[in-house]
């Protein structure tokens, strides 16, 4: 069974971003450089507008999600500053920051807490979806779920990130276990990838293999 991600609250995200944008400061962050949650002891929210941005678990650098659409990060960290995650742009990206205290005041003034709640609920649901992808599943199921997720990415991204890299960045599966499954799927003509392991197409993947 294919596991589907939760639905993004598009309107809530757009309202939050559009309201904060005039008060935010553009950032010049090189690709693959981590973004810290604080600047001069002040917590920040980060507005991602364009490019490719990953959330990493700081304990082991596991990629929890990579986003390509406009998004707002740091709302949960305003209230629970655990700093257990980090942001990392994968390519040149458009990112702005705004101080948490200023963002809170704007949320209060513009009565945006319902949209904030929708965003937080989405993030919580996404973590559940992420756990469903990788926990208590057989190796093939984990690989299958990530292949189905990967084929939805822009072709430019798929031709830049190999299947092996994508899956290993997001799971603790060994290189050999991933390659063995990919080789068998290609031999069975369920998937097609070019030299270097870049995913080109997927046919109907079997539930079990």
C-alpha cells in the first residue's frame, strides 16, 4: 500500500509568508551550509521561497524531508527550542529570516494563530508520515516508498541526486541492501535508471518483492 503524505495547508502557508515577508531579511546562504536557529541569541523563523531545502536531524544528519515549495520554518522552535533539527539548502535558494519575537507580534496583531496552528498540525502529521515510511517495515517496503516519493520530484533534482544517495540520506539502510533491491527491480523492468543510478522512470511497483 502506498503511503501518502498529509495535505499541505496552502492558503495558511501563503498568508503567513505574505504577511511576514515585508518584515524579513534576505539571507545569503551557500548551498549545503547549515542554518542556525539563532542569530545573536535571538530565535528566528525562516521563510523559504525558492530552491531546495532539507531538514536534518542533528543527532545523525538524517534527512527528514526536502522541500521545493514556499514554506515557513521555526514556528515550533519559538515555543520548544530543542534545536534537534537543522536546515540546509541543497542548491542556491531564496531564504529570508525574521526574529521570532517580531513574528509573534505580527501573528498576534494580524490574528494569524489559526494559520500557525494549521502549519504546526501539518508538520506533526508529516513526522507521522515520515515514520510510516521507515519504521517497522521490511527493507523492500522502505525502498519502494522512497522510490514512489522520488519519482514525484522535478526531473532536474532526480538527475542530480542518485537513488542510493536519496534513500541513504533518509534511512539507515545499508548500501548493499539498497543496491540489491534496485538491481532486482531494474532487471524485472519495474524501474529504469541511467548510469550513476539516477531515476528515470517507474512502472507499477509490486507491493511485495
